[in-house]
């Protein structure tokens, strides 16, 4: 069974007549919970209610890892797959400790705008993981869209600054994003 570590905030809220509880702004900001974000509700045998930010792409996390592995093998590049908040799969030489790390605000904005970063050398480099400097290498980023909502991204990074990302890898990333989005619809 998963051990859950809880931290008291000292904040007490009452349930209103419709059964709602307001999550304080400070907690929403810290946990990066935005209006409209889905929340998963758990209960335990002690009568506790636990709210967890729901990640739709997390449902296919194992599949995303396998897809990232295959993409990395075929392209020879590094591959990351994220949900809207964190990295969920890595392959091709990206350290496994990157899994679970928060995505940068730049990547969040790119996803929200449904923009594609196609690896063009003229485009600026994006910080992928929050707090990490952008690597000086080719980047391809495609949003994963499911039923009209952005649920994550597929990221391809060149092996090093001497390598470039090709049109083929751009197409691979686009196909991966479309495929993962479709997987969530079924």
C-alpha cells in the first residue's frame, strides 16, 4: 500500500450547503491547481478524504513509457513525454530521475497555446523542466490533445548540441502526440 505523507496547513474550511469546500488560493498556487483542473477523490479506512490532481495521461503512463522507448530507438534522439504538470516518461539517454519533475512555465504556456516547436534553429530554446537551463540542442515539442483539451506533450531533444533534429523526427513527434491523444479517447 502506498504511504501518503500529509502536512498540516492549519487552514480549516467549512462545507457549504452544496457540499463544496474551497481549496485556499495559496495551496492551489503551490500545487499548480488551476480553475477547471480535474481532481480525483480518494478515501481511506480512517475516514480521510484525499484530493489528488487528476492526470488523464497518467492512465496510459506505462504505454507512454513504451512509446518513448520505441521513439528513442527509431530516432536515435532523446524523448520525454509529459502531462500538463510533470514529466511522465523518458528514453534515449535521459536520466530516469527526470520522471516526476515539474514542467517549466514556458512548456506549460506552449502547451496551453497549442503551439508546436518544430526544431527550427531560429526558434529560441525552451526550458523543459522547471529550474533547469535549456539545453543547447535541437528541440521538438508537440502538444497531446484529447477531445479538444491539451493533456500533455511529446518532446524530442537532439542527443547533443552537434546533432540536429530532422523533419522525420518532427513527424514522429507529431504522430506520437496524435496517437497518445487518440489512446485517451478510447
